C-alpha cells in the first residue's frame, strides 16, 4: 500500500536536472570536508508540521488535503499516519525524524490513557524504524497545547501543572530512549509571562531549572545518554519568553549549573524574531561549545511572526554552513526541518517539493561554504584584522601579562594609537557574492 503512489524515491540527479522530484545538490554520498552529506546534515522531518499541520491560521480553518487522514484522534488514524510518515521520509532519503508526544499519539481522557496511546504508537514507530533504518533525531513533549498549560508548564503558578508536565517528560524520555532517540528537546512553549504584576519571576525560573535537573536525573536513571537541547524563542506565545535567545538561554543554563547537561537547538525564525541573524545565534552558541542541533526554517522579511517557512535562501544556508563546518557538523544533533508548507500549498506533493528544496538549499550552502573555507577567503581577512593581538602589546593583553598601569605607560610613551584599517565590509560582501 502506497500513500504517495505517484512519487518515486527521490534521487540525486545533479544541477542540470529539471526534474522537480530529484535532488540537484543534495547527494547523500558526496563528501564535504571529510564527511558525507548524509552524516553532515543528518536531515530530519518533523512530525508536527508535516504530518499534523492542517494549514489553519487565526483567520480560518485548515486547507490541507491529506487523503489518508480521517481527521479523527483515533489510534487507527495515528497508526496509519506512522506508515504515511515512514513512506514519506524513506522516499525523501531523510535519515531522521522528530516528534512531540502528542503529534504521534492521541492524548487521553486520563494521563494513564495518554501514556497507553503513546506506547501503542511508539511500538509501531519502532517497527518502522527497524524496517527502514530511519532514526529518531529527537523527541519532545508538547507542554503548551492543552488548556492546563495556559500559565506555562514548568513555570506555571499551579504546582499540579508542574507535576503533570513532569509526568509527560518522564514518559517521553522513556519512549525517546526506547526508540534510540539521540537528543531530547525542551522548547519552552508557554514558559514566560505576560505581566509582572502577577508573576514571581525568580520562582518561575527556579522551577524551570528544577524541571531540567529532574529530567537529567531521570535520564541517568534509565540510561538515556542522548543530548538535552534547549530551544530559544523570543516571543509567541508569551510576551517575555524565558528562553528569549541563545544568550538568555546560556545565562539560564550557567546560572543553574546545567552547562554539562544542556546544549542549544537553534531555529532560524526564532533567531530573526529575536532581532538576530541565524548566523549570530549559531556562532554565539558554537564558541561556547553549546551548539547542539538546528531547526531549519526561515521567517518572512515582511511578516513579523514565526511563519516557519522552508529555507530556500542560499545566502542563509551558506552562512549557516560556514558555522556548522567550523564546528565539524552537529552530531549527535542534526538539521531538523521545523517548517511547514504554506496554507495555499495544500497538496501532498507540496510536502515533497518543500523538503527537496530545503535539502538542496543546504547542500548548496555547504558546497559554497566549503569553497570559501578552502580558499581561506574569510578566515584570512579575520586573522589579519586582529593581527595587532598576535604580537607586542596585544599578545601581552591576551596573555594577561599587563594591567591598566602597564597599558598607560605603553601609551604615554607611544603617544597615539597605530592607525585603524578599513573594515572593508562592501569588499567582503562582494567577495562572498563571487562564491554564491
Ligand atoms: C515552536 C518550536 C517547536 C519546537 C519543538 O515554535 O519551534 O516546534 O521546535 O517543541
Ligand atoms: Ni523548533
Ligand atoms: Ni518556530
């Protein structure tokens, strides 16, 4: 039984191909800086947007045609969706997938029933993983959709809600572990606040940290050695999200002694909502050994919210790959398409076009970034720019050999600084354009 009978296995056909159902640049076996593309990207398809996204928005209901889905919350429907998902992911040659507990399995009337539903579907996921070799990049719990999470989960003012969320995380860790998941993600959902008049920020942050420590303790108990990831996002749904950006997350992580436990899962559209570029967020995480994984998507320049579009911009993917190659890849993390097709792109085939385009955009970005790196085109410029710290007084500053007094004597004797040099931004932008 095939759910995509008209779609063949997607193969690499090269840049000259005009076949929309073929890769022009993503070639799983092609080597980039000593790794093949499959291992370099570890592409993942996300379950929530791709198999649960209905295309609804605040102005109207869903538009998606998903002929296999009866729209019900039945177990049968959920099990059928697993078959659809694995056919899709296999045909796409994506090695991994990601889910929330409530994407894959129906919620229950009680927590016990929800656990049972999750187990039933997880058994099918496991079978399909074994059959296809597709791996679970990460699991996570949905701690934001159900009305009980109106005030947040770990940061809710209601201790029972904290307990419920903890139970969901416990179960989701068990399932993620059982499915060989390589990471576990915390996206804050509603972990933030709308108004300080009714909020004890200190207590909420303490609770969030306790929550993560408990998850880590439990992971150790069950032998889950996957990487924990904290996913920054500045707004939506609350006004002040505690996980605003990479810097806010790192400060939280250090403040609460989580630096050996949690890395970051950086998402493009979240970076831009925070007023940063994706490259900034990635580099900020990387230099602190905290770049764990990425959620690949993009926002829209003219729309100010989390549109989660598929990334097709080669400048964006080139910038991302400059950082990822510098780190030598993301393993055990990967590139998860936390992206959804537009509401107007409602046919199943659009899911293929979207992912093929995203994978090709990353492959092209990687090739361009690797060439820039092979030529040392940017690294030489940066090195040269800081050369004054390689010798003389600069080297002494970096080595901690001088203080204010020594620097004052140095400057009194010298009188004036060496002349500054041009930053050459326009020249460098032109240079990058030559590689695109
Ligand atoms: C939402 C987040 C979410 C996380 C997983 O904006 O990106 O999809 O990746 O909970
Ligand atoms: Ni995400
Ligand atoms: Ni998002």
